[in-house]
C-alpha cells in the first residue's frame, strides 16, 4: 500500500521571494537540450502502447 502524500509546505519571507523570482525568470535552454528532449520523447512514444 502506498504512503499518503504529505501536504505541500507554504513558503514565506525570503524563500517565497526567491521562489517567485526563480519561476518568473526561467533559465534559457540550449538547442542541444531541446533536441535531446525531443529524441527522448520520440523514444518513449515509440515504445509506449497505450490503448485509449
């Protein structure tokens, strides 16, 4: 049996400010990283066999 999922803690003060800054200014992603992600996606898509 799976363990229950704990509640997500709330952020306050400097932690909240830092988190907000991090999500509002994402780091740039290189073309190499994008291509690697596309290839990984294609591999997963080719081996999956979902029946909807």
